[in-house]
C-alpha cells in the first residue's frame, strides 16, 4: 500500500463542484483561492502507489482500462504515492 492510508486504495470519494451566487472576496478564504471554469469531461481520481496507477470515476467505476494512455503516462511520471483528482 506504500505511504497511503488504507482508505485511499480506491475508489476514493472526489470533491464535487457546486454552484454559488458569487465568488468569495480577496480575503474570503484563508490563504487565498483559485477558480477555474468547468469544462465537460470525465471526473476521475488516480490512485498512484509504488508505480502502479488505478483510475476511478466519481461513481467508483474503474476507468483504468478505458484511459490506458493516461494511466501509462501517470505511471511513468508520478514517483510518489498519492491521490490525484481531476478531469479527463
């Protein structure tokens, strides 16, 4: 399991976006914040452990075989145990 806690073996629960009426002001979030537009795509989490990468949908479906090119790229470029959250 490497350096990740057992609860991060996957699938992992992803943080979901939510609509708001307005963005917080400059001092609305301690440390500041960045915002980006939401583009269409597949929300996914990548669990990277000891050179092995598994991709999961936000609904817990295994995306590893569906996006083999992304899995292979992460396996060669990510050299720490971690969980990544993003959009494919």
